[in-house]
C-alpha cells in the first residue's frame, strides 16, 4: 500500500478504500467511454464527516478528486482526473427524513432515484425527475447534472425539485445551503445543481416530493415522417396543452426496438412515432387528450392508439425506454447526444441531424423529449475503428452546432463534462466564461474539485 | 460626479431625484443622481466609471421595491433601467419571451395574453414590476403552490458585472445545463451581484378556468388554519391557498385552476364553511389573492413597525403563527408555508428563533431602515454559508459598489 492509500485508510474504514488495479478499472470512466483515466484510489465514504475528512486531507496534499454516483453520466463528468482520487457516494444510500405533509425529504447523495420513489409509494408521493437511468442513477448524480427525463416537460428538472443541500467544500468545510424552505436570499443551492462536482461534493439533499398522479392517459401516434411528427408537437404546445411527456422516436428507433425484447408494438411502416402522456385527476384529462389527438390527426397521423390499461401503457413506454439499451446491440459503441432547440425548430433540427449522420454513413436512432425540444441522437459506431470513431465525434460536434445555430444549447440534461468543453466558448461570450471561472474559484480556490470539467480551465 | 455622468450618458439621462419620486428617499438618505441609460453599452460604460471612482449605486426598475430587504447604505446613484424596455425575443410557439430589464411586466402579460399565454408569476408589486426587477427581487406571489418560484421561470439572463463585463447565463430554451447556472444566484440577489439587463422568461398556457373563492369568516387563527390544513389534506391541489387577517379574525381564500370540469368538481368538494360559524365561500370577481397578499404592507404603522417575510414547512406554521402578537396583520400561503406579517418591532427575535428552529426562516423585509438593519445582525449569523455568499459577492463585485448594505 502506498502512502496515499495508508493515509486514506486511516481516515475511513479499510473496506471503504479501493486501490487494487482490478477494482480501479471499473472507475476509469462513466457511461461515456470516449474518455478513460484510472484513478489513484477510490474511497467509498458513508457519512458527510468522512467526506469532509477525506477532502481536508486531499486538499492538504493538493490531490484532485472526482465525485461519482452510479457512473451513469453521459458526458465524462465522473471520469477521474489524472493523478486524482474518486470519491464514490454509492454507500451513502440512506433516506434520512421524510416529511409527507411538507412534501419533502432529506436523502444522502447515493440514494438511487427509483429507490426513493419506491420507498415513498405507500405515502402516494414520488421524486419527479425520471432520467432513463433512474433504476440505477443516484440522486447526487441527478443534482450534479441537473437530470431531467421524459416527464420534466410538465414536472420540471432536478433543480426544480431540489430545496437544499449539504455541500462539502474542497477544503473539507461543510455547508448547509437552503433547506426544506429554500433560502431567504442568494440561491446558492441552485448554483451547485448542475455544477458537475466542480464546486465540492454534495452529500445530502433536501428534495421536493410530488403527489402521485391519480390517473395517466397515454397515446401513441404514428406519422409518415419526422417532420409531421415534430409539427404535431408544435401544434400541441400551441394549443396550450401541457402533457407530462412527449417523446419522439424516429424510424430507426422503431425498427431496433421492434426487433428486440423491448418490442412495444410500434408500427414499422411509420417514419416516426409520438408517445404522449397526460397525468392528473380524471376530470382534467378528456379535453386535453382529445386536443392532442386532434393535433396529431391534423398533422397527418397515420394512426392514433390509446393505452387501454396500465399494462398497455407500460408496454408503450418499454419501447421508448429500451432504445439506448437496444442501440448497444447495433454497434460496439454508442454515443448518446444531448442538445436542445426551441420547440418550434424541432422539425428542422431533426431533419438536419439525420443529414449529418446519413452523410457519414453512421447509424443513428433519433429520440427526443420533444416537449422540451431536447434531442438525443444515438450514434452507433465501432470505436476500434479510428475512422469511425472520428466520424462519430465529428457528427456529434456538428449536431450540437446545429442546436446552437437554431438558438438552443449544447446540453439539456447530460452536462458538459469532458465531452463538450471545447464547445463552451461557442455557446457563451468570453465574459460568461470569465464569470464562471471566478465562481469556481470562490468554492474551490486550489482547483481540486473535478478540475477540467464543465468549463475550460484556461482562456481560449 | 454629476458632470461626469452627463458627459458619459448625456444630460437627458441624468437627473437629481425629484421630490416625491420613488428614489428621492432611499432608506433615509437622498442619492445624488438618478441615471437612465438607454442601452446595455451605456450601462456598461457607467459601471466601469463607477467602479473606477468607487461610486456606490443601486440598480432599479421603476423604483417601487427599493424599500424592501436590508437597508441600503451610502448609495450615490440610482441606476434606473426604465429606458431599456425592448422585447428582444418573442417566440409564443416556444412559450418564451426575452425582455430588457426595464420593460414593465404588464407588457409581457399583455403580449402573452394575445397568444393565450401568461407569465405565471404574480409579484407583490403587481403592475409596477419590471422584467429585471421581478427577477432581481425573486418574489413569486401567491400562485407559487402551482407555479413554483421565480427561479423556475427564468430561463436566462444577460447581465453586467460592476466592472462592466457583459455576460450571459442560461439561454432561451427550457432545458439547459451548459456551464454554471448563474441564473439561480442572480434571481433574488437584489442587485448585489450584477446588473441584469435582459431576462428570458418561460410562458405558460392560460388555464381554461381560473377562479378564486373567499371565506370571510372572522374566525380566529386556529380555526382558519385547521380548515386550511383540511383543504390541503383533501388533495384539492389549489393554485393558491391563502389565509390573512389578524390573529383574532382571519379569512381564507382558495384559487383553483385547470379544466373547467375539474375546477368545478374541486369547488364542490369545499366544505360549506367553518363549523358553527356564519359565512360561506364567495367567488371573487378578479382572479388571485394579490390584494390580500399586500395587506401586511398596508398595515405597517407605528404599532406594527416592521414587515417580516417568512417561510416554514407547512406543518410548522401553526406554531409560528401562534406567536404573532394580537395587533399583527399577516398573509400566509398555506400550501407552501410562505408569508409576510406586519408586527411590532420587539416580536422579531422570538419569531426569527421559532422559524429557525423549524428549519425555516424569518427576515425583516420592510419597515424603517433602522429595523431593516437589524436583519444583518440577527438573521444572517456568521458561518461558512454566509462567508461563501460574501466571497461570491466579492468575486463578482470586487469594488463593492453594487447595492451596498444588502449583502455585506
């Protein structure tokens, strides 16, 4: 055991420390495998105090660190830093307090997203953000990235459900920002959300809880083309309807899902399908549901199918949720993109994205949280072939530039991480990056918290 | 200073505060000048000059919220953004609008209304609010239970640091996690960190039905609160649920919005009245609870000298409100636990302590400047959280010229 390992072992339980190369390999990257870096050690603390002790030690030694939840991030945010230590929050998985009447709970950062909602089931409450990885991803990771999901069109992203948090600063100091009632003035907890572990480590979170909807109404509309499908989305938004989710799947996504175990009965002849869900009280469903159907028909829907019962609903969703997993069978590597465009530019964006990948001969199922204008093209490629890998990366970059050109952003919910660092100067004027660097220095003057992520370290 | 300002912005853009104007009396002193730059560039030039010379200034929309929150100290210049009132981006089909800071919120509301949309915020300053002021103050109003906080509605801003650096944060789309979310600390920062020059707001569809019913019972606080609690537990999911009045005689209002059938079904579930009390639910002609929300402000006088702003977990409201002295006048949103109360000055320490012990907060929002000075001493205890806020202020406003007294 080297000196670092000995020191860390003295700070936490020996079994909370991993230094064997075999174990460390698991922590080389998150779910974006473009970037890999083996950490010097992995520590798995159980309490805020342990995190504080570890960070105080690392700060004294000038060793950088990276916080990690479940490693499901898609932008390299949890990829270790060279010479750095990974702090895994996976063992901080306790729900500390639940206050049903006040609709809030205090949880440790390693609690898994659906584990919280499962625990709340008897109380008729849940945590609303529902990223695709929710059976695995941690709430701390959700906070780090400001995770969204299909249902955030109506219910909001993680930010909207975070009331307060405990943040351990890189020097080890423990801060309580906000709480069940938020903060009286400066919203510092809100600033920490989506900061990708670059301001410190979030160990506990006050989350807002949402009552479970009384009913769901789900429909699937199929269209000849992506354009028709996107126009239906604009029409629904224009009609003042707020579904809880609106998901687009393109032809390729339909094909791969229908050929897999996630088969959902999507019509193979369609150019795209739109999955729309409304939730709420039974009395508030009928008019919006007919308005959605009408909007789809006016844009030339080939077929509109309503979920008949909860099983049918689950089946329709299973297809959508299975796209990423299924795409993994098309090629050894998948690159899940994440950009956002104004909702009225969605048809144009999806059309141009298809051109970008088609022109490079890349297979790319396209799905989108259409209600938010959030596109997730999933580029399939073989990373062992340098030419293909380069094409995938180029296509990704071009897709995000299209999003910027249309007035959108380079990431809606996956974060900047390592992946999109070089695009930050294209998204923001130099003043914004300077301000962000100043903010980083306030929390982390020595630059040890996940350095090199989220904002480029140096002026371009 | 005046001649330098005139040189920079032109004589028309610089005035000495007219008696009776909202900026003539800033927390007990008079600023030397009120300036009205017409563009972002002019505002940046002014800030650079002010930083250089250490001129203390406070940004303002139309001046109507200047007397709120911690008292200002030594401000020489009011930076009025009321000439910057362009709509810079409007995309009703995407439910988004961007406006320069000085645009009255009322104009946003009118524009949105033409498309069947609304800005889902009802700030206590009502029609006097500006796009920038609404974000800087961060006060959402009583429809918060349904619509959330101001921070949930601001998609992006353009802003200037006190050294004139222009930056943008967020964007114009509803989901965006690129870079630090500087929008969050800026919303509610009351001009202490930067000067907002443009704000992009989310719009929402107007609900098909939006109605408010009032129960003026004259009942004591405990009865009102117990009915309010019952309404919350019935799962009526009101857009707003407010109680107001004095500890001995209160009223209750509920706002329901959504599909017509759904609103009426929920209306029919309202209990007729308080058991053994006269009075019944009367539908208000206007929607919303704004007039009742500003009651505590109107009640400020010698006997009720300070206005407190508080937030508590709803389950802790009863304990907190029971400590209000008899002469208090309050408004409280029972669904979110937020409210305001005009109270005698001496009751503040005990209420503050009670709020803190329930993991909420209670701060002085209005009243004489001396009382609002109390806040800094009492409600913001020393600690790493406060040090971080101060460090952030120092990093963004190193010359310390923005809104002195509010965060220092």
